[in-house]
């Protein structure tokens, strides 16, 4: 799906979790990205302990090179600044980085900041989902959809 992908940023919890549970197929997609040497980072409005507990409970904490919280970054998760800080920590460039997000604001932020965006389904209502898909570079209604393309 993604050409020249060096790194990926996931907004938490919306891009990966649903009610604290990992979205079906997300673990396999993360595993594929890691096998393809894509470095992964998570950004969140949650505090560090809560975010780490969610990642641990979902069994994916080891998939990420790091986690950046709003409190640590001193900016909102839905800001270009947050995404750029995560990208710099990954030692990557915008052209080599894609942002996975499950909210319209996340897609808008990623695009405005110059990143490629993946609209992840599951959190958004139908109208918001249509708007996300119209803006995003890629749409991923379900992680299993990616697995069928592999």
C-alpha cells in the first residue's frame, strides 16, 4: 500500500483500540510493518501510564519505538507540532512517514502538517468517516482489509 515508508505514527487510542481492545487485525498489520523495517511511534492525549497500560493490555507495547504524550510534548495530539516531534524522534522525514488516525481532526491535522494520512475506520460516525476518506491518502475501514491486500 505504502511506497517509501520508513516510519508510521499512530494516534492513540483511536487508531488501534476500540473500548480498550485491539482492533481485529491490527496486531498483524503492526507485525507486518515491523518486518518491513517500518519504525512505529504512538502519540496520545492520555497520560503515559494509561497509554502504556492500554498498549500492554493489547499486547502491542513492544511494537513501538516510543510514545509521546501531550503533557511531554507540550502540545495537543491533534497538532502538526506533535506529529513533527514524533517524526523527529523516529529520525524520519514527512515524505517517508504516514499517520494512522481514527478521527477527522487527526486526518486534517496530518494533511495540514504535510504528512500522508491513513483514515482508520471504527471510531467515526458515517458522515465523519466519509469526510475522513475524502481527505486521507488511504482509507482502512478495517485492519483485515490490509491483510487481504498483502
